[in-house]
C-alpha cells in the first residue's frame, strides 16, 4: 500500500493506511514487541517481495519513515 504512494492521512485511501498502522502498533504492544522489531519485519518483507515487485525495495526507506511518523503521532504525552 505504501509502496504505491498512499500516505497515511484522515481522508480516502490514507485513512485506510492509518487504520492499518494503528492496528499493527496495537498488535505489537499486545505481543510485547518493540517498534524496532516491526522494522525488522519490514526489511524481511521488502527483501522477499522485491523479486516480484522491485518498487517495494526502492520505497523501503520511505515506508520506514512513514511508519516512524505514525508511531510518533500515536505516542501519548
């Protein structure tokens, strides 16, 4: 989704991306995993799918940055 250029937001496709991120972060917490472990999973998936979808690997840094921004927005003060 993110490798296709969808940016998390509060409207249209971006809203679906934001919902997905929030669900992933909740699952991480419930599994006692850290966000760094999510980045490891992203690396594994990007390497796996890049054989069939090369743009996934080329967008990997942007995907990680979007994840970090969303993670920061979910932190409670």
